[in-house]
């Protein structure tokens, strides 16, 4: 793709980048000013030189390691910043359009390129796409998704994910999503993970290309989840993809709801990275906005599942062995912790951005997610449905020999206190008696 008329980068720019990457603060501001002045005086020449620095693998008289690890990445970062911060006008961008696009597309498929440069090139591609139309970009990505070179395919997926995340004006060709779905049949977990990330980014906007194959995509998610359980990151992405569909396009799951819930229920008992994503599904499902979009059949399916779901949520509320061991390092282990739903927690964090002293207390965990899910589900179904299912389990758990299971049971009682207040009245004397023993 590189043209035969390609010119070597300006030695002035190479020296300037070398000085900026040296870490010497003496002339740092002066060198930055020189760079800014070049952008004003001769923007096309500067952009071309940055592209040429990215394209070559060495420069005469410059140490290869320095050029590869410092100067080239810095050239890419400066180019990306100029593009993303709108320091390059659209008119200038059009003048250097051919050289910039040719450089970036050549680099993204180049063999044996270092990961740092590849990641920066992906960011540059996203920055260019956000500024101007680039119709051939997605055709280029689509063609290279079929490459037999695994590294090239993975780079295409990473680039596509970045572009769709960064740009609200993405208009991908109708053939691209079907190509992504075909890659879900691969045995390569990295490819599958890349595809799941790409499509998940598209879910909120639901472009016509995804909407046209949405039911097929849902089926593919189920197939991937069933055969890729050994890969934690893939199963977690399947769960979070179902959660995104549920949250934003609830109706699309109506015909698949039973088996989707079965998959999520099984994943709710998996290891924490997966179980947290899975349990987010139950919290999202029981939220007011989503439940209003569910059909009566979907609500009934969830109710039938409660006898199996609630014990899982309760078990997930017990502190893990690692968390218990960490308590020995806490200065005040009796310090109260107040739990809120994730939605409410996000609102609180927006209001209290300046108070970030206690990340552990404010972090969203599986335990907190399950407590919030119990809270929401109890408010949804009420004591008539909820109490006969959960209270017998809680009564046994509060009398358990393990104090951490007792502690989780008391937390669960607090979680359902509002939703099941009427049905719990007759059981309060027993619970108070057993709970009192816990504090002695």
C-alpha cells in the first residue's frame, strides 16, 4: 500500500521528537512550542512528517531501540492528539487525506509491528473517522476480517471496536455484521472475544445491519456461551451482552427468554468475573424501566425460576475467602458499610466525585449486586410470592455454624425488608431471637 514515491521523514521532526521523548525537561516547553508553531505555519508538512516517522522502522544515525520504542510511538500520539483535539482543520485534513489514510491502513495490517504502535494507529484511525467520511475504511476492515493471518484479523476487530466506541456517526456496511457473526463459529477465543466486544458496542444504537440479524445474533450468543465456558472472558461477555439487550431492547429476548434465563442462572454460580456479569442481568431485569417492557410470559418465567435463583443470590452474598482474609488488614473492621443498587450508587458517585478516599467501600461487587437484586425482586413480586421461597432458607442460614453465612443472611433480611414487610411480620420474633445470638 505504501507508494514508491514515499519520502523519508524530515530530520528536523525526527530530532524534535527525539528531544521530546528524552525526558529532559530543560527544553521541553520550547520543543512543544516549536511543534505548535510548525502546526500553524506548515500543517501539511508536519502531518506528512509524522506519518513518515510512523511508516519507517529506522532512521540513519538514530538508535533503533530509541526510534522504535520512543520516537515512533510519540509521533503517533501527537498525530492522534492533533486529530482528536481538532487542532487540524478539516480543510488541512482533506489535503493530507491520501497520505494519512494510506499510512494508517498500511500500518494496521503490517506484520511484526509492535503492539504499542498498533494500538496508537487504531486510535489515529478512530480520530480520522470521527472528523470526516471514510467510506473505504469498513470495506477494508471487512476484507481483512477474512484474512488467514490471525494477527491481522484481531487488529481489525480491535480497530472496529475502537471506532464504534469513539464515534457516534458510525455507518458500517450491511455486510460487516454478518461477517462478524461468522467469526463466532471460530475456535479461536480471542477472535470470539473481539467479535463480542464489537457487536456489544453496536447494541445501544442498534444499526439496521444488526437489527436485520438480531435473532440470529441472540442464538449465536447462546451457542458461544454453551461451548466456550472454559474461557472466562468470553462467558462474561456473553452475559453482559444479554444484559445490554435486556436493558435497551427488552422485547427482542421475548422468544428466547426461558433459555437465556437458564444460561444466566448457571453463570450466576460461576467464578466472580462471570457471576457478577450474570447477576447484573437479574438486577437489570427487576428494575422498573425494564420490567415494564417485559411480556407477562417473561415475568412468569422469572417467577417460576425464583426457587432456584434466590438461593444462588444468597450464596453470592457470603464474603469470599479472600475478602475474609483481607479483613485482618482493616483498621476498623466494624465500620458500617451501606449498600445501594448500582443505579443509585452511580448517582451518588456523580454527586460525590471529590470523595474518593474509600474505593473498596464504593466499589461494585457481586455481594452488593446480589443484595440489590434481592431488594428489587422482593419489591417486584412482594411477600406473597417471595416469603414462602426465601424465608425458610434464611431461617436455616441464620442458624448456620459459619458466621459469614449468618452475616449474609442478616444482610439479605435487610435487603427484602421493604418489599416483604407485610409477610415478614409473623416471622420477626424468630428472626430477632436467632439474630440476637449472632451478636453475642
